[in-house]
C-alpha cells in the first residue's frame, strides 16, 4: 500500500539505479576479486632449476690396445695386455704359474675359442734383468772404443720383448760391452783386424799371387 502511493515513475528510476549499481559491482569484481588480481600481479617467489649436463663418456682407446691382437689366445697376449698376480717368492729358474686378467678393452679366447677374461700364464721364475740377451733389446752406443784393452763397457737402456713374461720392471739398465767402433760393428772390426794381422805375416810375392 506504500507502493500504491508512490508514483510509478519514481519506482522505475529507483529500479534503474539499483540495476546500475548491481552491474557496476559485478563488473568491478567486488572485494573477492582483489586477492585474485593481486596474485596475478605478484606471482610470488619463483624457483630456478639448474640442469647439470651428463659427463661425456670417454671414448679414448688405451695405448696398449695397439699391441693386443683381437680374439687371440689369452695365454699368448703380450705382457702389456694383461695384469698378473705375481709371487716374488718363487724359486729362481723353476717353472711357475700366475693368475692373470686381461686389461680393459682387450678381447681374447681360450683353447676352445670362447671369450675369456681370467687365465693362467706359465713362465720361468726370474726377474727381467736376468733374462738371456735374446729376450730383450738394448740401445747401442757407437762412440766407445771396442779395440781398447781391456774392452770398454757402457750403460745401456734395455726393454724386454713384448711376448716375454718376467718379474719386476720390464725396462732396466745394464752394462754391456762396446759393440761399435769407427762405424763398424765389433764383429766386423775384429775380422778386419785379424785379416790385417795375417796379411802382415805373408811374404810379399805370396800376397801378389
């Protein structure tokens, strides 16, 4: 009955004002939209992730591999291709067996051509410097005099041949007799000196014939 006393035009204006205010409130987002707008403007602390690159795998081939024949018998591999558990208490000059393992990147087989890593090497109990001269190589020194008396010696650097197995260091120093003089090997110089000495005792007519 209050509405009946109010003019219709006033009610329409009042409704329009209320509608406008409600739309304005909705479009402005109200109080609940403020935290959301603030969170968009301020995302908060960010986390950074560091990517650690994977270490590159080494593809370098060990230098000893060049001496190791592929898929050959393990027992015949050069000494540089294997690692053996040696026993220095063995009896000198007696046969002895050592447990050996091939080095990384080395492939070998047994008597049945099956892949093998662990095997036994049979050898003679002796140090490398006790080997016969045919089992190692030494550098030559060409400046000493072989014709001197007594015959001169020199300190040589020697290395055991690849296929020979022995105890201790495979390189060593050893005193050797001079083997070269004046550009000639000792055996050649000796033969020439003997020939000259023999020629001096032959009469001149015989030498001419």
